[in-house]
C-alpha cells in the first residue's frame, strides 16, 4: 500500500491510551479515584464523536496487566467503577448502535464483572455503527503469550502445521482477531510510551502523544488528531511516488 492510497483518508480504527486521571485529580487536591470517575465520563462523548469523524473502530485502554501493582484501594475502586460503568451505560450503548467488545485476560477479574462484560457483549452484538473495544486487564505481551499457547496447543493436537505459521496465523489467536489493526494510536498525559498496548497490532500505526490529561480530552481535540492523521504519508516501507 502506498501513501497515495491513504493520504487524506481518516483513520478507520483509533486506539487510545487514556492516561493522566491520577495527575488530573492530584492537581485538584482530590484522590486518584476522583480522576478515574472524571475519565470514565469522557468516554461517552468520544464514542459519540466517532461516526461523524468516520471512525468505525475505537479501542480504549482501561486497565493494564501492570496496573495490579497499584494500591488495593485504587484497584478495588477501579474494578467497582468498571462494574458501575457497564451497568449504567449498557442501555445507551445499545441504543446508540455501539457494539462493545472486551479484550484482555478475564481470568483475574471477579466473576460479577466478567458476567457484566459478557452481558454487554451479548446485548450489543447486533450493533454496527461503532465498534468499541475496551481493553481490561490487557497487556500486549500477555496477549501474545496466551495466543502462542493456544497456537502451540493446535500444533500439538495436529490441527495446525508449523510450516503454515506466518504473519496471518498468529493474529487469528489474538484477542483482537476480529478487528482491523489500529491506524492511529493516541496517548494522553504527555508520556511518550505505549505501556504494553496492542504491540503486534500497532506495528504500523501512526502515533499521537499529547499533553492533555485524559479527563480534559474533548471531542474537539479528538477531531483535531483525526484530521492530522489524514495529512500523514503512510509508506508502509515503500516509497512515495
Ligand atoms: C490512566 O490514568 C488510568 C489507568 C491507568 C487505570 P492514571 O491512573 O495512570 O493517571 P496518572 O498517569 O497517574 O496521572
Ligand atoms: C497505561 O497507563 C494503562 C492505561 C491507560 C490503562 P499507565 O499509567 O498504567 O502506564 P505507565 O505506568 O505510565 O507506563
Ligand atoms: Mg498513568
């Protein structure tokens, strides 16, 4: 694919590392969880902005496999927030045509949260206006490890010939198997790292690292970044004609 084909077109799949909730709260003298609540409120507006911007897939990083290192109070607060968020937003997501999926390892999540996640996926499974994927207990290395384990099981069981394993094979075992690769990855809060997010899938994504803290991220900022994307030359290793 050359830049000719891509220049001017918007990103079909945007992935966001929603960072900076803690600092946003701390700068107001409030506990970190106050920032997480403010951050969660932002999500709806960004999802709603997607159709007009031509963004068909939105993937958001809500909790990483490394975030268990935080205090028990913060982790428990976040898990409670996820449960309440899903219960509260389910109806609106369904009515607005949003199809919700979760990626990440569910094994470590509590049963109540996992059943809410399953229910929301089922409730919205016929929607196709926007595909919202929420990464919860997600880590790129963990995902590739789990995928490799299942691939190895298929080899051991004689269902897969190692000679047939190529770049098309492994992604079929990833949590994102039904999603296109992200075109644009945005990280808020000024950190210029990807913190184990979508490692395989973002091999050729464009990146935007912006200083705004996630609770201050707005549909206008989002639209600006989506607009910038269209100005980039995506060469995929090729040469601009
Ligand atoms: C991102 O905000 C949300 C999660 C990681 C759950 P942070 O909580 O990392 O906020 P900062 O980076 O400490 O400001
Ligand atoms: C990445 O943010 C994870 C999420 C946004 C859920 P972190 O705040 O956990 O990342 P680091 O610790 O700055 O790398
Ligand atoms: Mg952070």
